[in-house]
């Protein structure tokens, strides 16, 4: 190959800012009741079914006494979470089962041919340097048509980093924990954690010669170092089906809490059924990198 080699295009559908999505409005008249129920549920470890019954009962009481004003009070735990903004918002992309190119879910579901809903085919060019015309585009079916419904073959849920970080920053002591590394005791010449390494110490905000360091005391709780990981596991007994989870640890946090579940960012869930070949993971990382880039620009 000469210098004119073209690389496979890993770009995902355009990034959508989660803030652009419709926000549920919180009705101030009853949001405190929902907050009380959710706190009660956590405090006494109430199961979901019991919480659901309590919410339904509360609605009956409120509508009985307060009338139509309370008709918007939720009648399920799902709706209560949605109103309180506790629901995880996943963006779902559809990967090609063969080449792993990602597509917008709505585009796949709403695809039409001759004005009839139809199965959309992958139009990704996996080997842009190949001379064989026939083998150029992938053409794999991205969905199945069952009766009149289009169902994607695979789904790739992406969790918003911004939303998860927002929830973490609302927790008491979270910012304090993020500053821990800047206030820690240092012992010369002993490497005890990532902060003692050259990357953490010398990483610059920009490529310019006089750029300030990225990790420094005055921004110790807002300039975050994320460590990305991908783990494969088998969620089902008796069948070989691998699912991959892409997640990130926040290196600013002290090591004893850095890898706790509540402090990890879930970035995306790879659908399987097989482990994706290494270079194909680029497709799944691309939308995550896009969101990280948009956060970097903030
Ligand atoms: Zn494909």
C-alpha cells in the first residue's frame, strides 16, 4: 500500500447533547412526597413491588382528597423515577452485526422503501482500499421485520457521562474526595499511586509550550482523569453469550473508593454475542470519545 491508504471510517452518528432531550418537569406540589417515598424506600430497604404499591396508594389518597390537581401524580415507580430525574437516560445506537458500524436507532426503525417500512442494510465500507467493487459495502441487515414491526438485530446502549457525573457531584463529600489527591502526604522517591507518575504530573492542558498543567491544585476537583476499561462477561447460564461493558474509573478519587460501583462511570454495553475484534471496538469507542471531547471543550 502507498501513502494514499484510506482508513476505515469509525465515526458514529453525530453526538447529541443529553441536555437537548426533553426534560420532565417536576411538579413542586408533590415532588416532596415522591422524595419522601424514595428516601423511605432506601432507609428501610423496601422492595420495588412494595414501593410501587405505596405510590399507587398515595395517588388514590391524593386524588380522593385533592381532586384533579393530583391527576399527574405518578402511579408507578418507573414514572416516579422519571419525574425525579432518577431514570438513567441511555442513548441507543444500532450496530451492524457483521462490521459493527453504528447507526441511529430511529433511522433503522423508521427506514422505508417504496413507502413501506423495510429492513435497512448496512452501507458501511469496511475495506476502503479494496478494488473488488462487489465487496465494497457491507449490506448486512440491521433489523428484522416481524409482522409490521421493525426490530433492530442488536442494540448498543450508551449512558451519558455528563448525566452520571452530575449525579455524582450532587452527593455529599464527592468534591472533597476528588481533591484528596492534591492534599495527600507525599513521600519523596516512592511511587504510591497514579499521581506520582510522570503522566499525571506533566500532562498539559494544550500542546503549547507554556500551557498550564492539567492536573493541578486549583482545579483538583474539576479536571478529572478517567481510566477506561472494557470487561467481557457471560450474563446467561448454559449458553455462550458474551457481553462487554465499557466503564471508567475516576483517578482523582482515593484508591480505596475509586473502584466502588457507585463511583464508576458506565459508558456503554456491547451487545455480543461474541467478543468484538480489537480494532472493531473503535466503532463503540467513537461515540464515547465524542462525548468526552464535548466535555473537554466545556
Ligand atoms: Zn456492516
